[in-house]
């Protein structure tokens, strides 16, 4: 059995309490509800009441630990009960853009087929704290790097800030991958200049991020999957 002193427990809670009090979102609020298992902590209740009781009304419902469970049950019965969510992070992928002299750093320059490209550009899907409606979809198009390619792997990156420019910026991390499985396509009847385009649709407004994809040339559904666990 592990025993901890009250002083040690206080030290464990200090980072969470201090971070909460520094968030700009707590300014201008009139009511503050404490719910969930963490809200049962007398230490957290005291810290929140001490910090906010003078500027807003702090409400601690009965059975605060069951509030999240009840909400999950209600959501299971009617998923449309939550119509808008806020994105907890900024999500995007790394892409190549045309290199602009004086704007992009030299170390990002990639010369490919006689053209200058800037690597590691962070293409944003949604921004941190952005309101995302239920069923809202973000669409992007991708092309295989070579003829006959049977699989496209797209890395997803995230950041706690909105001012991301490159996937190599401080605080940006790889958080998932999108896999697109391509059927074999007969290129003999298609002009070589027309690159194969795969249109991916990502849904961010639900309890999880979902992805579907379509081959634009054939209008066939492409097998698509998203994985946030293997990172």
C-alpha cells in the first residue's frame, strides 16, 4: 500500500490548479460549474472558490462524479444533443508549397523536377478553440507521388497554439496517420499529365475524428482509415 502525505498531494495538484487560474478563458464568466471526478477534490474546490467566488458564482452540483457519466448516457441516446464542440488543439498536415524567396528559410528549400518547393509547411485543418459544428467536414485533395502507387500515408500533426507555420515548429508533434488504400488504376487510357486526385473528407465535430475518401477520376470510394494510437 502506498501512503502519501498531505504535502505531497498538494504538490501533485499545484500544476493543474495554477494552469487553470492562468487561462484567459476564465475571464468575464458569470457562472462556473465544477463537474467530473476531479471536481470531488476538496483541494480543487477550495482553490476555485477562493479564486473565483468574488467575480462569479461557483456551482458544485451533487454527485459531481456522475455528471460526466450522465452526459455520456444522454449523448448515447441522442448524439445531436451536443451540436458544437471546441477543438482542443490545432490539427493539420505537412505539405509542400512553392518556395518564396525571402519568405521561406533556405533550409526548407527542396528542388524537385526543376521546381523550388518549401517543405514542412503546416496545412491547418482546424485551430485550437475553434468552434466545430456536429457533422462539419474539412476536405483536402492528395495525389500519389508516383504512378501505380497503392497506398498514401498522411501524417497528422497537432499543436496547442494557433500560430503554427511549419511542422518542425516548437510544440508541434505527430499525433496520427491517415491511410488511403488505392485500387489499381489503368493508366494506359489516361493522359500522363492528369495526376490521380484523391479527395479526403475529415469530420471533426463528433466525439472522434473520422475520414472518408474518393477517387475523383473514377468517383469510387477509397478505403480510408485514421490511427491516433500508434504514435
